[in-house]
C-alpha cells in the first residue's frame, strides 16, 4: 500500500514536499517513482529512483526543479518540488515496481509499475 501526503495550494515559484509511505511490500526491493495527471491529460512520468537511491531519473519538464529521494529505513519516498509553475498543477501519484531494470531511466511508463497510491492534489496558482 502506498499513501501520499504533502499536497496543497502554493503560489508560482513556491515549493512543496510530497511524501509517500509504503507498507505491505519489501520497500528496499522496489523501484519507486512519481507520476502526475492534470485534468483532461494522460498520466505523465515525473521521477524515478533506484532501490538503493543511488540512481534517479527525471522528466525533462521537472529536471533541475524536482528532487526524488528515499529512506529505506523508514519505507518512505519523497519528492521535493521547487520553483513550481502553474503547469505543475496535477494529482501526483506515488508508484512502486518490483522489476529489476537495467536503469531507472527505462521506468517511465505507467505500465512499468504495479502499485499505485491514491494520489495527492498539487495546485500552483499564478
């Protein structure tokens, strides 16, 4: 089970920190990631992190502004979002995968992940 928290309303240029708590699976054996979905749009890959946390991959749209990290001792993954833009407005989903990719850069499709949280709303006002 994946449970997201930390969403909310923020002005453009501001920051938010999303957290995801995982239970019911061996967290340290899972590739973790974040997707988002804006109204009327398809789900979009945001970021992924390897099991150890040593490798990360980001969508071009968030590179340099967002940072994904994980704490395997606490079974949590976070997404630090800085310099937020109105186009970042979406429901953000925490995801997990038990596959063993050669690189997390290949884990960008929704079908790559078998576990999804219920999502948390992020709204960025202009």
